[in-house]
C-alpha cells in the first residue's frame, strides 16, 4: 500500500484533528477532550466514512495543490488507485491543470456544477464541487461524481426522435417539391441525425445493377470537389459503400483504416474516411435506394441505421404518392384528350359510313332499281329472253352491294369473332394484313386456346391487334411486324412489335397526330377498364412494342 494512503479514507493529518478538538484547544476547555468525547467523535466519523463508502457516487476531497486528501472506494473502483497523483493526472491523464478547471474558484468559496466526460471510460458525469474548510483553516474542494451516462443516452435518443419526427413532418408537407429538393432535404437530415460529416443519397435501377446518385452533402461537395450532376455507378465496380447492395444489408465500418476491408480505395482528391455507414432501402424484395454517411465522431450503431431507414421510408412513400398523383393527372389528361376527340371521331365515322353507303351501296341500289324497272317494261311485251338479258347484269351489282355491306359491318362488329372466336379472329387479322400490305412480313405466335380467354376480353384483344396493325401500316415504315397472343402464368398477354421508325409516345398521345394518339389512348383505356396493364415502348430507329396484359386471365 502507498505510505500516503489515508487510514479509513482520510489523511493522517485530517484523522488527528477535528473541528471540535480545535475549538477546545482554542478556548482552553480540555473537558471536551475526554476519552468519552473522543470516542463519540470517532463513532460519528466512522459512520460518516461508512456512508461515503456505501455511496454509488464518487466522492473526493482535493487540497489547494491539486492533491487528494480523501477519495472514496467508488471513485477508486471507477478510476483505479490514485497513488499520490494530482487530480488532473488521475481524472484526465494530463500533465498540467485542465483548461476548464474551476479549482481556485471553489477554493475562493464558489459552488461549481458541471458535466464532464471521462477519458478513461467515456462515461458522462454530473460533477458538483463545493469548498470545505479543513481543521487547520485551509480550504479544500469537495467533489461528487454522479454517473449520468444512461440519462444522457435517453435524453439524446429522445432528442433524435423529436428531430426525426420534425423531419418527417416537414417531409410530409413537401408534396409540391421536386425530386431533387426532396433528396437534398432527406440527405441533410440523415447527416444531421447521425451526427456525420459527409453523406450521399441515390436510387437503384430496376435490376439493382446501377446506382444513380441524386444528392451529396454540402461538406462532401466542398471537401471532395465532386460534380453536382447526377452520377451513375455500376454496382460491380463501386467501392466499399456498395457492399451494402452486394450483401443486401446495412454496412457499418467504424475503422476505415482496417486492412481486411474490400474495395476501400477512393478517387484522389476525395476526403479521407474514418468511419462509414451505408444503408440500403427495400421496396418489397428490391433495393430501391441507398443512403451513405461518413466520419461520425463516435462509432455508428443500429440506432443510426434506424434513423436512415425511417427517413428513407418517409421519402419513398412521398415519392410513390407523388408518382401516383402524377399518373392520375396524366390519366386525367389523356381521358380529357380522349373525350375531346370522341365526339369528333363519332361524327367522322358517321360521315364515313354515310359516304360509303352513298358512294357504293346507294349508287348500286339505284342502278339495280333502274335495271329492274327496265326489265318490268320489257316484261309487258312478253319478251322473256330480252327480260332475262336485262336482269343478268344486275346480279354482279347485287353481289358487289352485298360485299360492300359485309365490309361495313365487319368494321363495326367482326362476325368472325362471334362465329369462330378470338384465336381465329387474330389469325384472320394477320391474314388480311398480309393481303393488304404484302411488303410487310407478318409473324404470328398464338399459343393459347379459346377457352383461356374470358368472353369480355375477346373484343378488346381483337381491337388492340387491329389498331396496332393499322398504326404499323400507316405510320411505322416497318418491314416486319410480329403479333403474339400467349397464355402466361397467370394471365394473358398480347404483344404487337414492329421494326419501324419508332416515335415519342408521350408527344404522340398529346400531339396533332390525334388519330394515332387516339388509337393508343383507346387501346390503353380498353385494357385498363378490363383490369389489365397497357404499355407502349418506342425508340426512334428501333421500332415499337405495344403490350397489353391481364394478370388474372
């Protein structure tokens, strides 16, 4: 044991002198120094020392020279034996007094209350320091250490929760903000709530092979000199942060200097990393977004992962809601377009039918009428051979009228569909297209059976194939068109694909080329009203794919 170790927790000096004995000597009253009185004082002293020893808080007394006059067992259990060290050596590992020390203020009679973090165990202590007068008249400092680490952690957790709730509330109000503004806001909050220095945020493509960075923290932009433009990163070539995507789970690296880390390098000029956390966000089974933060002063842990996940969840829900609203607005726009053209189409169709009836059937019937009247006049002369000769030319005219009528009602309602079903009707459409447009090669793949197609879908499938083939003939300049009608598991799919010029789908739908746009809009409307999904994929110089699918068949 150290020779200076105080007996029963006090120095030898302080153990031999008490305020009462000092007072007795000063007044000359030796009666108070009787054995009975000394025993009573010793008992009180021992009781006080037992109380100090049983406390959960550290207690110490420091003299004016920063040396310990007393230190209780709790303090030595936390920080170890003091072995004659000065307080700044013992508590902070320093060789000189601490810059924030208020020792002289306490010795001058002030009470000091402060919060301190120990370098030995990273625990947080509520420190109370007050002056105490020694029997010899000198003033020392009595200190009490109360561990508030858990309290601080709870307080910090509550603060972070409050900050996150505030961020989510602000996020919910960003319904009119752009995707860029939303990404910037989320990243700002992620860096703030994880107490990081750097961060970036972006989204994955559909097959999770490419990450598109949409936002980088201001500090990253400033320190790394990165370009502000959206940047694409192939996951197979990306650095350590992309391990979160490759492993499909959150990545925490609290020692970036470790030698066993994969793909640790970063481009020259980028800020050095000390710690890194990368968190993927899932929509179902697919990773849709990734957030990464770096260089937090303390270690990253599960609570930081939770902060990023909850923020990305709020962001994704907002983006999905905006996407739904935009789709709804687009559908309403297309519906208004469709409605605005519908009356005109009806009038045009009526005009076309009237013209067809007048030019073909009407004129034919007039010619037949004159021929019959002429034959009746001849019949009155009882010249049967002449009458027969007069009626004979009327037969081809009547046959032509029948063909014209058939053509008109086939356009209005295909009888082949009613008589033979959609499989035969689809083949008939392909055959008619070959006859009408012999310069375009028609390939067909029809693998389903008639029983696979619900009755309400038959006319819809027929009109989609008919409309798509008409568009191919009139607008595409294609040399090949392929028609596919197949049974999927589950569902039915119709695909019409050509190798033509292609076009801008959105522009066509809302352009002056309204016949083509109306045809596509009508196909989409028919498909979706029947519970299906309709999609047109077209690229200039590549061709066009029209796809309709009904999941439930």
